[in-house]
């Protein structure tokens, strides 16, 4: 199963165009997929005291967190789409990481205390958009998000694609990026 995590609030955004191209290709190829649209679902990214109380026990009171966790457990291929704002991901996607990657679902500890991945997602396409050049975000995306977060919970085989100069670049830039995305899915 392919799962898409989408994190953009504006339906007219380029991020939405990316999602549309991916959905179109998956439908055309009759590939099973599901979409986690954090905004449309009304996901609350704020970690509350009750969220934190259950976190290390792998428990949640939030039905969306439980639903997303089940979706991730059945995921073989993952696609993540978000804009880079202020050098990082939107708060709603950070909240997804904070609240959904629960102990027991996403990771566990060995008897020696080492963190071990619990998910088994073998291929991940991380798609971002930015106004600035891609190298500006390399440290955050590759060293922090991919290595420290995603890989450590079993979200592996990550390939990162970034469309730079999205808002104020030439139209051809976005058109070519959509072709690249379609080829990679």
C-alpha cells in the first residue's frame, strides 16, 4: 500500500498540483493508495499533556493519531509532500511526527536501551517545495529529517526531491518538476 502524507493548507497551491499528479498516476496504474491530508482531516498538531502522558506507552486519545498509525503500519511505500517554510517543514507535519510516531508503533527499545525501528516502510519519496535553492535545506532535510527521524523509525529508502523557486520562478521550472515527480512515483 502506498500512503501519501500531504501538508498544505491552500487547495490552489503547487503542492496540491503535485498531489494531483501523483493521485492521477496511481489511479491510472490501478495502484492502491491512501491519503493523509492533515489540513482537510483537521489534525491538531499540538502535543497536549494527555498526549504526552500516553506517548511513551504507545497510547493516544486522539482518533486521528490512531487512524494514522494504522495507516502507517500497512504502508510499503510512503510519499510525503510539504512546502519548506522558514527552512523547515510546516508545524502540522512536525506535529504529525511528534504525535503519530509513538513508541511501539514507530520504534521500540532494545534491552540495552538502543532505539530500534518498528515500521517497515521500504521506499519513501519526500517531495518539498521552496523559494530558496535546495542546498540551503540540505542539512535540515538530509541530516535531521531523513537520518535522525525517518530512518530511525523504519521509514527507509528515502529519495528527496525539491522544487526550488516555486512561487517566483519560471513556469517551466514547475512543469518540469511535475514531470520528474510523475516519473519517480
